[in-house]
């Protein structure tokens, strides 16, 4: 597992380079990362989510997906409960960013491609389910953390968003076995179209990181002590908390190695790219957000494979 995950993370890391070079050479302006982000969020990531469900109905798959869903909700609840304990003395705008950053991992843009590479394409369905919990909280509680406006806690934002809608469509297709009833040419055509879109998620999301990283000023990058704390919490401390939760589940006879692997890998991902998007949307410290996302992504090259070693204990 360690070697496979390290290779997969390294491949994603190398995709940062084109974005970094483009930005440094002035081939990419400020609008391009935002355009890429919207394309991923509303087009390619939904395709990536749905394609996992285009398969013959299998109740064991549905059972494992249910376990992932339950665990992913539990993980986010625990993270949200813990985040107020940290960064109490930080500046207000930075406090929002760091708390948001440690709660929400880049499980969509990095987690799904990584799990597909490590566990196979069929495991992407489970990573897609993890993203449901991510978006459930990100579009509601997460937005409220930035805006300080409780109106964001609404059923519409929680249940109707760019992850839950394609997931619902995918579940309907999977449960009804709709894919099996399609003529072979039609089924293959839809699958190949979704696959083409899905394959763009990893390179595009990593190029966004590269463009943001190119804007980060290296001078004084580590002068903010809260950055160290946020990186430690997101990349090491909170994933270990998740590992502890999985151990407790196993102790009480609630065990599924595939589900546990998916949840731990997703929870070990670096700071979510949407951290920077929210900073821009809500007029927060975009430089701080970009720095946190970029640096955590680079460091995850080392930390995510290390977290994978814990799976050998389960």
C-alpha cells in the first residue's frame, strides 16, 4: 500500500509543475484557476462521481458504500467539533481559513484519483460517497465559518449541491440496474464520455495548485506559527484521530477494510482547494489560503503514504 500510494501521490505532484510554469511565464492570468475550479466543480467532478455507479447492481458494493457514508459523516462531525479548540489567538480572517482548512481535506480532487490508482477504478464509487459528506458540511457549515452567517445552514445547500445531485443520479442508476438495460453501444458511449471528463480532474486540479503556488512568496512563508499548527493538524493529527475511530469500530465488530482504506486516505488528503475559492468569495485572506493549500499539498507527498502504513495495523 505504501509504495502504491507514494507513486500515485508523486504522479499527482508532478502535475503541479505545468500550472506553476504557466503562471510564472504569464501564460495563465488570475481568471484561469477560477475557470478550472468551476469546470471541475460543476462538470468533471460530477462525471467522476457518476461513472463509479455505472456498473451492474451489487449489494455488497452498496453495503460498503453505506459504511463509507456513515464513517465520512462521523469524521466531519469530529473534525468540526475539534476545530474551535485551535487558532483562538490568530487574526480573525486567518482563524477562519485555518479552521476551515483543517476540517476539509482535498478528498475530491486528490482522494478520488488516488483511490482509483491504488485500489482500482471500482473503488472510486466509495470515494465518491465520501465526497457527499464533504459537500454536505462544506456548502453549509463551511460557508457559515467564512461568512459568519447562519442562513447558510439550510436543507437546500446541504442536500442540493455539485456532489449530492450526481451521487443521487448515480445511486438511482446503480440500484435500478439501469446501465444493464441500455443497448451496449449506448452504455459504452455514455461511459466513455464520462471517463474522458473524469480523467481531466486530477491534472486540472493539480495545475490549479501549481498556479496558486507560483503566486506564493517564499520569503517569510513559514513565519506564521499558525501555519505550522494547521499543517500538523490537517496532515498528521486529524488523520491519526480517524485511525483511532476506525480501530474503535473494528473493536466493536464493525469492520470493512476497503471502506476503512477509503476513509483514511480521504481524511489524510491536504487542505481542500475550495479553501482558496471560499477566501475569494467571502473576501477573506486569499494569500493565506493559497499558501495553506499549496504547502499542504506539497507536504502530503510525504505524509499520505506514511498514513497508509497505519492500514497495516487494521
